[in-house]
């Protein structure tokens, strides 16, 4: 059965997007990364929030613009949103219910990962006890503001167990299991 994995690259001060959803800060830190490269063929489906799906693209103005993992992955995507588009997107299912979104993504992923993209969707999955793992690349930059990797009103601790870690020239990768 599929596992739900939240993956992101974040700044040292904990932001996955800069002010206004800016992802351009990430461009210098994209590149060969053995842990993320190992993950990509093991992703069976993507579960993303609307802001992430329609948001700024770190691959903007490159041939990989608009493609998941810079074009290294293709497959079914489920977008959790209250604002469904009027025109269908091939390979993308839109729903406004977390349980439905997770069920659709898990079914599509088979025995591979459901890669959760977007801080709010990941927070909702954590709150519902559905998130299994977290993979974070920590880039050597501080943004000072933006979208945090994890932000919970009033604060909520999430206990994690490190599965793996790796160092590459442009980031430090940390892979955790969510403890329940």
C-alpha cells in the first residue's frame, strides 16, 4: 500500500517558499541530489494543494517549467482545492475533500509513494494521522519570510525518527518517519 511522503526543499530558516509564494530562490539549489533522485521513480502519484499546483515554478524559463520534479516524473496528480478549474487538466483530479484526495492518490500510487506537495496539505495530512514520512532538503540560504515547512496555530509537536540523511554540495537531505 502507498505511503504518504511530504517532500520539500526549505531554507535554513524553515521556509519552502518566499514571500508571495516566490520559488525563484530555489533555482540555484536544484540539481543532482541522490536522495531525491532515488525518490522520483518511487513516486506513484502526487497530492498537492492548489497554491502549490498553480504556484510559482522554480524551473520557470527553462525547458522543465511546469513539470513535476523538473520533468523527471510524470503521472497522476490529485489537487486539494476549493477552486476547481472550469477546464479539465489531463492527468489531474481536483477535489475539495481531504479524505477523498488521499484515497484517490493512494489508489493511483499503488505500492509507490504518494508525494505530498504543499505545506497546508501536509499539515492537514499530519493532523489526520495520514502522513507517513517527510523528506526535506535544507538549502544554505535564509529567506526571513514566506511559507513555513510546517506551521500550526498554537503549535503542535510532531515526533519524527530519522530514516536517512545525505549531504550534497547544495543541500543537506533529511528523511524522517512520522511517529504516531
